[in-house]
């Protein structure tokens, strides 16, 4: 299986791999969950084509052994937009717009049937361990102002709260951490 799917990053009991078209069926089922759909959806074929063709980031499937079968099964879906390392950012001309540093977690969807079992931390660790990310010095995450659960999650796993990023209703909570 790993040979077909490319590089995998491991973190404890989980592995990360790039999302492929064959994942679409279970991803759509997950987003039938009202909470998940309200926070991150709705997803459609346009979203699928975008993430499958994205070259500025990746949508990762995080898999772990299912407790009943022992077979690898998806536990999370994590979106990442690649940032610019501090070393690379220092080479940018002063006249250019300042690049964002750190890879950004853009979405974190946990299997709705297994919420509340600590899988979020496992998913983030596996995401950061995935070997095919470009080098980075840090990670950031943006959380919608109304998503109290996600805000508490990033605080609980030790990410630093950096305040609101943006203006008005479009502003998002920003969290950051260094590389492990």
C-alpha cells in the first residue's frame, strides 16, 4: 500500500499520506456529519479537484490501526499550505511583499465517529512528521472565531495563541509552534 501512495510520515500509531481520488467516497461520508460540515464544509467536486492538483500545499489523510480490525483506516484529514522558511524569507527583496513563514494548517477534520478520543493531537503530530513537506522553521494554524473547540484544542496541545489575524468578522485566531 505505501508503495502505491508515496511517502508516509509516522507519528506514534499514525501515518500520513497524500489524499488520492479514491479517498473521496469516505471524505464525503464524513462531511455528512452536521458539525464537520458546518465547521469545514461543504465540500464538492471543485474542492476535490483543487486539493488533488494543489502544488502550494497538501491535503493529508492520517491513518491508524482500527481498534476492531487492526487494519489502517482514516482517522483525520489535514490540509497544509506550505510557508517559507526563515532562511528562505531572508533572501526576499525588501520591495517584495513579506512572505508568510511557517506551514499553515488550514483544516483538521477528525473521523466523526471517533471524535473525543485524542486523535487530533495524533493527526497533527503525523502531519508535521510527513517527510515530503518543504523545510520549515515553524507551523501556524488559523481557527474561525466561532470555533471554540478548535481554539481549545490548539491551546491544549501547547501551540502559542498569537491573537486575531485579519479584520472584523473575517479575522481568525492564529496559533503557532516551532518544529518538533
